C-alpha cells in the first residue's frame, strides 16, 4: 500500500459528499411518489419503474463500473460518474411525463454505478490498515445518513417548491464533490488488470431487467461467491438482506404515512427522522461491538434488529397510528447502523488492494439488485391486494374514474 498521503482526511470528506448524494437520491424519491402520481399521472406500475429504473441500472452496472476504475483509474471514472449523475438529475427535474422521468432515472443509475463502488475502493490506497475502519465508517456514514435524510429533504422541498426540486438539489452537491475529488483525491488503479467478461455482464443486466419487468407488470397482465471467501460472502449477504427489506418497506411506508395517516410531504419527512437517529446510534454501537466482540457478533446483532423491525412493520394496519411506525423506524435504523459499516470493513479487508473496485462493486451490485426486487416484489404484492380489495367498492364508478382509483393509492385519494 502507498504511504499515507497528507490531506487524506480532507480527501475523505470529498468522498463522503459523493456517497451522500447517492444516499440522498436512493430515498429522496420515496417521499415524492404520491406527488409524482398526481402531477405526472403515474400509476403504481409507473412509480415502481421510476424507482426500479435507477436501481436496475445501478445494480446491473456496478461491477463494470468497479472494473473500469480498477483498469483505467478510480478517480477518473469517479469524476465521470459524478458528471453523468449531475447532468441527468437536472434533466430529470424538468421531465413532464412518467416515461421521460423513468429514462432519466435510468441514466442517473449509470452515474451512481460509477460513484458507489469507486468512492469506497479508493480508501485502501489512501489509509493504513489501522486508519481504514475509521475511514470506512465515515465514508459509509455519508451514504447511510443520506438514506434517511432523503425523505426529510424531499418533504421540505415538496412543501416549498415544485416536485422537480427533489432532483435539482443533487446539482450543487455534485459540484462540491467534483471539485473536492478533482483537487484532493489521488489517482489509483490496478497495475496488472485482469480482463472483464463484458458479454456476461450485459447478459446479467438483461436477465435481471426481464425478471423485474415480469414482477412489476404481473398485477396488470397476470402472472456464488466468485472469490471463495466466507467473510466476503456473508458480509455481502448482509447487504442483500437489508437492501431488500429496507427499500421494499420504504416504498410502501411513505405513501402510508402521507396518504393513510394524512400528512403532507414535509410532515412525512419529519416522521421518518427516527430512522436517522437509529442509524447514528447504531453506528456508534456497531464500532464498539465490533472492537469488543468481533465483526460476526456486530453484524448478527444488526441483522437481528433489522428483522425485528420488519416484523413490527408487518403488524401495522390502517388504524395503527404513528407510534408503532416510529418505533419500527428507530429499530431498523439501529440495525442498519450496526451492521452495514462493519460489513464494509470486512469486505474491503478480504480483497486484494488491486481489486477493491471490482470487489466492492460486486457487493453493491447484489445489494442494489436486492433493493430492486424489494420494490418490485413488495410493491406488486401491495398492488395485487390493493386492487383486489378496492375493486368491488369502485365497480359502480365511471370507467375512467375506476381506472384512476385502481391505478394507485394517490389516484384513489384524488377520486374520493
């Protein structure tokens, strides 16, 4: 490994900002879903695709993105990813149809597929083995805190500005990250890169897209570890499980808080604050647990807390009130804060320094694919149950009003 570089902690701050913009965008959309449904006339299927287009391209292209960084320079391709993400965010803010927004969300996923693995894979070349856990916790905090901050920021923006502001807000954050990384972050790459199977990567993207398409459209039309390392495998599995649960639940939970419990967008963001507090508390607990009892105990405790929260969410009904929701949000935040930074340290510790881009990309790709399936599967279950239970109650409505009501919860609220 290279000798520690002066100013590396300032360079880390720039990488934290690049992770923050991805974390924000992963969930900023969630609070805006009811607004997009009414402003763009988006159905539940459209809303699923607005969310899935981003996570599909992100998950499918993470591994090629990591390999590009390893082969041709991690800093170089991180800057390219930030530029793509920023430009597509600005264009998305001006979209006038659901189809146009889906296309821009897919392009944003391309940029994120470069940012997410490379902002982490640079760290081993900047920090010593003793400094790495702190650096990883800080870098992870940017992305993880962005997840719960997204709905809060989106709620405030939607209350005071047009819906496009939830995407436009990415632009100044991207500019700050670009400048910081350009001037502060050193270049690094694999001096002897191995060839990448581009055909296999393309087939993987096509296969996952086809499967997710079938899951999302079903309500309308009917129905190995490559590195041989157990630590890498189980740490990656922790990412997969939490990605599926968190994003699937958030896709369903935000319309529940906003429409069923009767809150505006800003109040919805505020009521997601327990998730932020949980992540902060969990990160502190996770560092202590990992140092004292080992990574296995810390990750297990985090996953147990996450599982308990998901069980709590499953018991929430229309008349449950916010108390149960807030408690489950706090619990899942603690679980994520404990588990995910620890798993990141395990993953990077098991990878050769020359392959950190590809390795972290593989982990992130599996997590994003799991998040996509979380939105697709849980969203489709919700859509099936929603249409089946609401159908008899709107049978007497005119066909156009009935179609709007069955298309989404926001549509039914508008018809009512």
